[in-house]
């Protein structure tokens, strides 16, 4: 599962980098909860939670079977 998550994040990364940010994979647990860390401009953005839930989480759920939730750390 981790490799699939990393591949999906590579697809997401260019959109975040255009806005001066990035995303770092932290880990995934047995329940399908993925932890990520937003970096750069995205890390301090007031819309960071929205980016995680409405963008990153949606893509990961679509591309990686078993992903239930994405949370930021």
C-alpha cells in the first residue's frame, strides 16, 4: 500500500509545488489512515485542511484501495 500511496502523491505534488508547497508521506496504519505533512507555503496556508481533505484524500481514496482517511501532522 505504501508504494501506491507514494506513486499517487507524485501525481499530486506538481499542483502543490506550483503554489510553493509540497507534501511529505509520514505513514499509514492498518485502518487505512494516511498521515502526511504539508510543507512550504502549503504548511502555513489557512486552507491546509481543505487541501488535505478535498484534494489529497480524494486522490488517494480513488487511486489506493484501502485508504480511508488522510490527516495532516
